[in-house]
C-alpha cells in the first residue's frame, strides 16, 4: 500500500480511537504532502483584467509525487519534530513535551519502516 494511503487509513483509525497526538501528526504529514503537490501560481499583471474563476488551483493539475518524494516529506516532518523537541524540553512544559514525543513516535514508524526495507 502506498505510504499516502497508509497515512490516510491510519488517520481514520486514530480518529475512531480518539488519539489526538496521532491525528495531529498524521494530518500534518498529509497536509505537507498536499502542499508539495501544489503548483506555483504564476505572477499576474496587476493591470490585467480580472480572470474570474479561470486559473484557480482547481483548474491546474497537481504535481505528481513518487513514493520516494512522499517518504522524504514524512522524514522531513520527523526531523523537524526531533529538532524541536529540545526547545520544548527547555521551556519546561511536560504536557507539550509528551505530546511532541507521541507525534514523533507516530511518524517515525513510517520512516523507520521505510529505512528498514531499504
């Protein structure tokens, strides 16, 4: 099963189980993937006539991502959380530290599983 489909399936499961940390982490990863698929909006001449609904993102095909791109996006999300963890610990809020660790554990499963398979 492609990683994106696995993330979506696991998100549904986490929502049913009311696992807030997993839901947050999985939504974040899926949003990062969706953002990576977005195409750049071309600069528009401010003096040009309005285009109405023509040219909106829904009219433009999304950028295709291969499996390696999706894994790299999730890995980047894991790395960002690992880098932010010391800052959370330094600020002394144990609830936020534990939530960050829980989110990190959720996403690390996908990256570590991919690394083991490589």
